[in-house]
């Protein structure tokens, strides 16, 4: 498979013969024997503290009229209040379980300067946050102990509903991506989450999760079928042995990187997708991830045609 991948521009692997993820030969997320439930709860708390800060901060600045004036339907702001409440519920529940082991809130750095001033940018950022959170909770649910799986499965489902609501009901895009939602490993999720974190209290519990080098795609708005050049800090001069793994449900798609770290985005990708640089042509979990992920959204309509979101 490795040599085949080197010779063929785009190679899809893994699930072709195995329709159900639990039967994959290469587990999307490996067992992490040294990660405790406290670590996992603190990971979820890190995410929910960030989302609480985002939603509470944004809603403090936007009235119902601001949403209406920006073209959103009546009720959108009120549903955002509920989304905000969900994160606050998770924060208080996890904090009550972890007691003084709980991580504290950080200061945050949302991607546009205008996110607390421009309601359209607030909605767009919430779309990204809910997509990433959904993928993160698949990874979290997988490695949590049995006693926590129902709780995390419930949070996963609500987060996926929130993601659909923002992307489809609010923004006029697709309600889902593919038959299978994309899982992310915890260091991968943390890589995406950490782009929003400015600084954390110095006494915060150290988690066994770490951000990979941030992956930049150029052009940033490349579409399926187009070429994209990948860059990250610590990038070697020689791309030999490195692959771009495109994650968009199953199977993952692997393509060797050319000398300029350029790769074609598979034309069939739809909805939310990620690209990571790996040193494997068959797996894309944390142990083989070199950089990323970077996040993509490729909205599509009911005919599976790529579209631009209403707003
Ligand atoms: C993960 O651990 C479980 C329980 O110990 C085991 O059954 C399973 O085979 C392991 N999976 C992998 C991919 O190592
Ligand atoms: C788990 O931790 C122990 C003790 O620190 C270490 O010996 C072992 O290699 C670790 N296992 C994994 C899978 O990281
Ligand atoms: C509200 O917007 C102002 C600028 O108009 C900004 O300085 C402030 O941080 C925002 N408040 C919140 C809670 O995000
Ligand atoms: C955390 O709580 C436990 C039990 O309530 C206590 O023994 C411990 O001293 C506390 N640790 C800190 C750092 O406050
Ligand atoms: C950000 O807000 C300022 C002031 O409201 C505005 O001039 C600028 O165009 C906005 N930038 C974007 C990217 O929306
Ligand atoms: C808000 O952001 C959107 C998207 O970036 C932009 O098109 C619009 O001009 C901004 N509005 C204002 C008032 O800055
Ligand atoms: C860190 O310090 C703050 C007070 O500055 C305290 O409330 C919090 O419990 C401490 N966190 C840990 C994990 O010790
Ligand atoms: C993408 O790059 C490949 C080489 O890696 C090249 O053959 C192809 O023409 C490029 N496609 C576009 C649309 O630029
Ligand atoms: C890499 O970039 C250089 C300079 O832009 C160009 O000459 C070369 O053809 C590119 N190589 C590939 C494989 O695209
Ligand atoms: C996640 O990152 C930490 C810190 O670099 C590392 O110790 C751990 O092995 C990584 N997890 C996996 C599954 O590779
Ligand atoms: C899907 O295609 C059909 C037939 O071409 C067309 O009538 C319909 O409007 C399209 N739907 C969307 C959402 O574009
Ligand atoms: C342990 C804990 O705090 N559980 C709470 C989680 O949130 C729900 C809804 O707010 C409460 O009813 C639980 O008591």
C-alpha cells in the first residue's frame, strides 16, 4: 500500500472492503492507555470553557435586532442563548466532578478582530467551533472509560445538532457532511482548539494533550479539485515520506506531498473536512500526525453541488 500510494496521485485506503468503522483494520483513534478520565474531562472542560466564553461574550454584544438586521431569522439569537447554556451546563457539571483538579478558563483570541462586533462573523465562527467540537467528541467518547461514554455520547449528539442548526438552518448550507462524521484524535482536536486560546493560568493542570504544528493552506479558500500548498513550522525541505491525509467521514484519503508540499484536494469532499500531514499513507491518528489539522468547509446543496453559504 505504501508503494502504491507513492506511485498513484490519489489513493483511498482502509474502509473500501469494510463498511463499518469498528471493523477497520487501522483504528482511527488508537487506545491511549495512559490517559485518565480526569484528563479527558479536563480536555472537554477546556473546550467548553472556550465555547462558553465565545457564546457569552458574543451574545452580550448582540441584541435580537442586531441578528434581524444582519438578515437572520427571528429566534436565531434565542437559540444561541440555549447553545450558550449547554456549554455552561457542561462546564458546571464537569467542574463539580473534578473539583480542584478542574482547569480554569483561559484568555481567548477568536479568529477575527470583529467577532464580538460583527454578528455575521460570530455566526461563521460558531459554525467552525461546532464542527470541530463534534469531531472532537467522537475522539473523546472513544477513549473515555465506560462510565463516561453515555455522558459524552449525549454531549456529542447535542453538539452535532448544534452544528447542523448553525450550518443548515441559520446559514443555508448542508445539514451533514457524509454518512460518517469525521473523528479527530485528541491532539488533533487540541491543535484546532488552541488557535483560539491566548493564555491559560500558569497553575492549570497540565494535560497529556499537545498542539501539533499549525498547518496553513494556501490558498486558504481552496475548493475540492483544486491544488493547495501546505506549510507548517519545522517543515523539512524534503517532503519525502510525507502525506496529506484528507479526513471527511470514511475512508480517509491519502496523497503523497509533492516537492513543494502541494496536493490536490479530492474533488469528492463535501461538508466539513480536515487535512493533516502524516508520515503514514494508511493512518491519520495522533501517533503519525506531523502537522495540523487544518479545517475546511465545503458547503453543498441537496444535489450535492458545492455552494456558497447565504451568510
Ligand atoms: C483497545 O483496547 C481494548 C480493550 O483493552 C481492546 O479490546 C482493543 O483491541 C484495543 N484496540 C486497539 C486498536 O489497540
Ligand atoms: C504509560 O506510562 C508508563 C509509566 O510512565 C510507561 O512506562 C508506558 O510506556 C506508558 N505507555 C504508553 C502507551 O504510553
Ligand atoms: C463588545 O464589543 C466591544 C467593542 O464594540 C468589545 O470591546 C467588547 O470586548 C465586546 N464585549 C464582549 C463581552 O465581547
Ligand atoms: C484538592 O482537594 C483535595 C480533597 O478535597 C485536597 O486534599 C487537596 O489538598 C486539594 N488540593 C489543592 C491544590 O487545593
Ligand atoms: C471590522 O470592523 C471595523 C469597524 O467596525 C470595519 O471597519 C472593518 O471593515 C471590519 N473588518 C471586517 C473584516 O469585517
Ligand atoms: C461583517 O463581516 C462580514 C463577513 O466578514 C462582512 O462582509 C461585513 O462587511 C461585516 N460588517 C461590518 C459592519 O463590518
Ligand atoms: C489556580 O489558582 C487559582 C487562584 O489563583 C485557584 O482558584 C485554582 O484552584 C488553582 N488551580 C489549580 C489547578 O490549582
Ligand atoms: C495541481 O498540481 C499538479 C501537480 O502536482 C498539476 O499536474 C496540476 O496541473 C495542478 N492542477 C491545478 C488545477 O493547478
Ligand atoms: C515547485 O515550485 C517551483 C518554483 O515555483 C517550480 O519551478 C516547480 O515546478 C514546482 N514543482 C512542482 C513539483 O510543482
Ligand atoms: C499527544 O501529545 C502528547 C504531548 O506531545 C504526547 O505525549 C502523546 O503521546 C500524544 N498522543 C498520541 C496518541 O500520540
Ligand atoms: C437539483 O436539481 C434539480 C434538477 O436539475 C433542480 O430542479 C433543483 O432545483 C436542484 N436543487 C437545488 C437545491 O439546487
Ligand atoms: C453532576 C452534576 O452537576 N450534574 C448536573 C448536570 O447538569 C444537569 C442539568 O443542569 C443537572 O441536573 C445535574 O445535576
